[in-house]
C-alpha cells in the first residue's frame, strides 16, 4: 500500500486532505470489529520492529500499550534514544515531527495526521519570521508545541518541564521573544523575573478552566489544586503546585492531601488513579458544564483502530525536506543538551 506522507497538519479543505480522510475512512471500514485490537497492536509492534511512544493525554487503553509513556520532553528523549525501525507516535503532530527530526532515517507514523494543536496552529512560520525581523536583536525561545518550520526559526526549544532551567541559562545580553504560549511565557516571566516579549497564543484546552468554580470546589473539598502552566494566570494563582504533566503526576504520587483538583487534560488521571487509588481526584471545572472542553480534541482523534491501522499499513508517515529536518534539529538538540 502507498503510504501518505505529509509535512504539515493537513489543510482542511483541499484535495490532499479529502483524499486522506477518504483513505482513512476506507481503511477503518476494513477493520473486522471482532479483532482483538490490543493483541494485534502488540503483535504488529514486534513484527514491524516498532516502538510506541504515547503522551499522557491519550486514552488509557493507548497508554497501556505504550513502550514509552511521558510528557513532551520525555517522549523527545525516548525518540532520541530509540533504535527501533519504526516509531509510532500516539500524541499530536508536532510531537511526531520532533521524533522525525531526531530520526530522519526512521519511519515515523501517527494514528491520525489531523491531530494538531491550537498552539502550533496559531503561530505560522511567516508570522514568526515577521516578528523576528521586527526584533532583530532578540533571541527566539519556542515552546515545543510549534511546527517544524517555527522550530527551524528558533534559537532554542523548551517544554513545560525544562523551560525555567533553559531560560535561566540563556545569555543575558540579548532580549527574548517567547512563542507561542502566552500563559507559559507569563508564568516564566513571573517566576524568573526576566522580561520576555510573548507571542499571543494559547491552548484551547487549558484556557477553558473557570476560576470561580475552581475556587469554590477547592474550598468545599479542602482540596489541593495542581495545574499545568498552559493555564491562565488567574487559575495558576490558586494552584498549590504548577508543572508539566509528569511533574503533576509526581506531585500527586506524594501529596499529603486527600483530594486533588487537576487543571490539565484529564488523560493524565489514568496514571494518577493507578498511582494513588486512595485519593479523590477531581477534574478542574470549565465555564460550560455541558461541554467536555477539557478533553484535547486533537489528542482524542487517536483511537485503538487508527493506531492498529498505522502499524498495519505504516501510514500516514511524517516526512519533511532534509533541509528543514536539519535546521529544526539544531534548537531541539540545544534543548536536549540543556535539559
Ligand atoms: P507536557 O507534555 O510538556 O506537560 O505538555 C502538555 C501539552 O500540552 C502537550 O501538548
Ligand atoms: Fe495542543 Fe492544548 Fe492539545 Fe496540548 S492540550 S496538544 S497544547 S491543544
């Protein structure tokens, strides 16, 4: 079967995208509903000499099949170390791109090429380039939630778990442009006390939490609040602990509290419940109680069926021009060496 290779999240309205969705639909229809998908995925991983990397925001059934489960940094580190012939990335597009940039000669497949990210989508290479040109003396620090093209325009990449350490280590003589998450950026400015110009991007999931309801829930349950730094400042100011998904999990593993409110995508609760079955874990409420808006619509595109198909057919693949791979690798390698 011909594999589909795409370098960017697909444009929603063109023939390539329509062809991709049609092909995916046909392949999904070809899956026998009686198939034991978990067993097939395990079998295909061995047959294809593949490694499955999964983010904590994936559904529990996908997390349970992963060879490496982690936050953005841990998954980039696992991608850097692997000697598998195939990397299957159960996360979102920019994460799989990072794995490909670190493994230009390996096959990298994703369950659904349309699993994007509001942060990455909101910062185009052209706009970032113009921002850079307007600030020629600045160094560019980009959150890993951005496209390969934006990475190639950056001096260094950070994730939520290493951003503080890396920004503290940057030369003092050049001011900083920070893209694309204004909430993570504002939190860093407050924590480190170093001014940065912030790109006005945000995560659709982490901006939906409701401060008033969180405060009320916290008081009612005498609960601890743990929050991801992609949340807005008015939510973060009530947090007892702020950190990456892995850091939030570590905190929950050791907390003395009896009830914890978790302000991030609830996929992480799968591991939190497993680590602390004695704890009451509550999802932080959003503004609209009728909407499960705290579920990342991109992460949740990945299903067991699509994961099985990506291994069976080795498509869709992440592909990029060699020149882009080489340029985007520089700031990622810099991040890995500073982590
Ligand atoms: P981390 O995995 O670094 O905690 O980031 C969360 C996130 O938003 C991933 O898209
Ligand atoms: Fe992007 Fe937010 Fe989804 Fe993470 S949770 S992948 S930042 S949209």
